[in-house]
């Protein structure tokens, strides 16, 4: 079922509660707006970055950090 929201004079939109529930969005969350090739707009909630995970995998990437690798990748 379509949901309707009005744009305020400041360009703000209230996201309908049914859409917020579907997205799992809460106050303070960020929404990502993407324009597709056909001109449609897709809205999704931005996921938090797992800093611990990124820190853990960053240590494993050092095996490809050599001058030889740099030459190969160029």
C-alpha cells in the first residue's frame, strides 16, 4: 500500500511509521537515497560499520603490502 509524506518548506519529510518499522529505522538513524537507472528512488537504512571486524581483517591484508605486489598491481 502506498505511503504519502509531505515535504516541508525546509525540505524535510516525516517517514511514515510503517516504513520506519519496515526499515528498522529509529531516531538518529541515517537513510540512504539512491536513484535507479529508471529514475525511481530506493531508500534504505544505513548499516553501522563494525569497527572491530574491520580492524581484525585489516591485519590480514598486510601479506599483500610489498613493493613486489605494488609493481604487480600496477
